[in-house]
């Protein structure tokens, strides 16, 4: 048994066989399906392998971050979002999600610049 995750090697192998089964396109669709069904932790289990295979693609990584966010895996969400904004500083939705993720962790001062930038990138400017 893996004491850090609480799973046996058999369980981890079985989970990988299910969640990692199929083509990349099939796993992308499966991840989206679980996310749409609000099965966020399951969506993350499907998407984590896909992101490892295609780390350059923003779509799967952003959906993985959102699945982590909605399943309260905030440090993991933050990590995925930071990769996205490092690669694409003007990816406004990733900036918004990063700001919200930091806020949800009580890190308001760190969140503020990301939220301001996300608003500016979306064209939401304060009126004078």
C-alpha cells in the first residue's frame, strides 16, 4: 500500500487502466464528460495523464486546473494555472482562475494583480 495516497499498487494500476484507456481524443472527451457531469475529481484523474502526454496543449491543462479547482485541490489547480500563464501571459481565463484560486486559499494580495490583469485582458476597465 502506498501510504501517501492510501491506494495499493493494484488499485493504482487498475485506475490507470481505466482512466488512461483510449486515444487522446477519447480521453479528452471523457474528461469533458466527467467535468460536465460535475464529477470533477474523476475528470482530473482522466485529464492528468492526458496533460502529461500533451503538455504543450492549453485546453486539457486548463480543464484539469478547473477540475482541481472545483474539487478543492487548490494547490494542484494553482500549479497547472501557473504553467499556463507562464507560457501564455495573456491567457485571460487562466489569469482569472489563478486569481480566484489564490483568493480561495486566502492569498488575496497575490490574487489581486492576476484579477486586475484578467479584467484588463477581457476589456473590463473601471469607469471614471
